[in-house]
C-alpha cells in the first residue's frame, strides 16, 4: 500500500481537496486502484450537526455517513464509493480511545495522546485504506490522505504527530507528502514568505515535503520557483504551480504537465507494482475521456440559466454537490452553466418593503431563468419564498427541480393553490398547521440530531402505470432506482390520494409503497421533486439523471436526452456496499 499525505499551510480553503482528488485521478489513469481518507480535526463525530453556512455542505455517503464535502470531491474525481470511516474526526478517534479505556483494553496503562491516540489514528488509516471502493472489489493500491486545516493548528497536532510516526511504520518508499501552500500576489508581486514559514513549521513537526503545490493566481516565474526551491530545501521539479484555471477539471492535467505522475512513480517506486494490462488500458481510456471533457468545456458557448433558490446562499459551498450536478449535466447537454443565486427570503412579500432592491432582483432572476431549482435545507426561514418560486415554475411551465425540502415545498404549494388548503404546511415548520401535508417520520429521534435522520442509500420503486414518468425514463426505464437520502420529514400519507387526484403524481415510493419519494406533473415541461439527494451520486462523466433531465428540459432538448438515457447504467458499487436485494 502506498500512502500520499496532502497537507496545507498558510490558510484553509486553498484547494487541498481538489489537488488530492486530482492526484488520485492521475494515479488511476496509470491503472492503479485509489482510495481516499479525509482527516478533519474538529471534535464533532461527523459533519451532520454543523451549519452549512459555517462548514459547507454535509455530504452523505451510501452507508449513511454524514461527512465533509471533500469526500464528494474524491467520489466524483475517482469514481469510487466511500464509507463513513473514510472521514476521520477528532471526535471519532477520542470516542474509540475512550471506549477502549472503559473496556480495560489498555490493561491499566495511563492513556495518553502519545502513543494511544496517535496509534488509534494510524490503525484507523491502515484499516480503512484496504477497503475496496470500486466495482473491481480489489484492495486499493494507493491511499490519498488529506489532512484538514492548516499545519500549526492546535487541533491538528495529534494527527500531524501520527503521520510523522506513520511514515516510519509504512516505510519511506510507501509514503509521500504533498504540501499545499499559498503564494499570494501583493501589488502584482508573488510573495514566497508565507510558504517558507509554512514549510519551516512542517519540518519542525517532523514532516518533510516531497512536493510543494503552490496555489497562486498565475504560473510561477522561474525566479520564484527557484526561490521556493532554495529556501524550502527541495528541487525545482518538486515545486508545482497550481494557478487559477478556467475550471477545476483542468487541475489534473495542470499537475500532470508539471511532472507530478513521473515524480510519484519514482518516489514511491510504483513501477515495481505495475497494474495489469487491462487496468492500464482502463486508465488510459480514463485519461482520454478526461482530456475530452476539459476540451469540450472550453468550447462551450451556448448557455443555460438556472436560478437556485436556497437558504444558505451566503456560502455557496453549502450547495457544492448541487452545483457539480448542474455542471456535469450542462456539459452533457453542450451548454455552459450560468447560476443565479437567490436567497429564498428575498422572494417573500415582506422583503418588498424591507429590502426592495433585493426583492426585485430576486424576482427578476426567477422570472428570466431557463430553470428553477430549490435544494435541501432545514428550518422555517425562506420557505415561503421557495413556495413562491415553485408556484411560478408550475404555473408558467418553467422546468423545476426540487430536492428534499424543495420536493416538500412543491407539495405544500400544490396543496395550497390547487387543492385549496390555504394553510397547508409542514409540521417541521409550523406545528400548528391544520393541514400538515408534511409530517415527522415516526421512527426518527426528536431528542438527538446527529446521525438520526433517514440516511444513506435507499431504493425508490416506480409505481404502476408510470411509464410516462420522465424521471423513470431518465433512469433507463427500470422499476427501481437507488439514491442517497437525508431527511426527518415526509409527505403525509393521509393527503396523498387528494393530491394525486389533481395531477400531482407520486410516481416513485419506498419499497413498501408508503413513503413518497418522487413527484411529477405529467403535462408539465419538467416539474420534478425528489425526496432523495441525487446530487451526491453525480460524476463528471456520468451525470445524475434527475439533474440531466432538468438541464435538458431547461435547454429544450429533453426528448433527445431521454432517448440517449435508454442505455443508462447505474453506478456499480463495491460488493460490500451493494444493495442486498432488489425490492419489488
């Protein structure tokens, strides 16, 4: 097993996740099986209870794990299926150590950060790195480990020490360190001092970088590269310039052109464990497809305008997977994506008097968009604006895609304005509503928030006489689809018959037929709601069908796209994560 640690310095949020994913992708083009682990040094057990506006999107995995958004990057770039253990947090490690101490596993020893916590981290990494993550069901050859935060943080100290020890546990030829640092431009001059300080801190902690990836606005001039080389004690070829590019899909090729692959082959002696010819051929094909993807992206001129009506638009990372799904679908349809971000509360009547400028700008965006998307979220704020957006899309025959909360607000809007239930609402949002068309799921905990929702990969079964369903056709016309879920509330079964009688059809339900999971309006251009989160399973070379249909409808090419989707094949998962049975 080869391990590549990706650390960061100077500031957080400089692209470690994309660089780690890109490195893994390049190794996959050589035919190697690659997995990834993200270390997050916060005390939370997982990201499930963290605010999206503070931490970004909560990414949900097949096994129900709620993880950092970087795991989404890994899955999309590497085309793998990861589990909850691929995300390590301080909370998880300390919980494991304390549970061992309570059981007496340490045989009376004083439990300390060194060696017990650092050993637990290393054992975790070694165990998880060997779990198959793709359809080959083979043990990975390479594990990419991303260390969250920045070197020098108090929170990261136990993990940095664990990795210092880990390099000796696995051996020099099996461990490489790629350090990502910021080279800012001040008045047009690239400054190397922050990188020098970051490398000095890293070396002081016992880790020596093999590669330094410099995040910078433009390519590094040779004198700057030489300066970093000299003061950071690395060769020139070990300094990589990861400058701003037109899209993130260019980053793997940018790294490849600077010799990353050749360096890692020599440093980790990868040539001594060459993959089989079939795997090398598969890797070569992947590289060709990725190059075609980046070339086609640069050649896109026609645009598609999507209005995203959300609750957390102040931090766009809150909707990372949604944006990626829209991008992947737009590229498939030959369009360049243009997203207009609308804060849902700006669409509400009160905003017309309190924030008239934002109110009119928000409604102009909704009224001029080719398609309207309402993503997931929690809480009352902004939901009336979402309902108003859903009403506009339904009445004006504008393509609409509602995800999770977006599915529920579309149901509420229909109940209010078509069924005449003027006070219809969700029991999550207004517990005194006389018509709770959305209710709390009975099996969900009301006292504990973390990890207690309906989470992970779940089946959706299409109902009888739904051959007309656009969603069903986009998924290849099968009877069952699998998507990831994250919710506590559901459509109230008591209202289903009345809603469906007016034309709002729940074409997909759970395996027992009791939980509504896909909703459509037959005669609408594209009015679709999904209780699931299909954005979590999108891939650059295999877009999410639900998003693909939405973008195709927004471009006016839905029928052509549905014909292409007749040959759609769902993602293949490793045996350990495949659904045990197909529900009927």
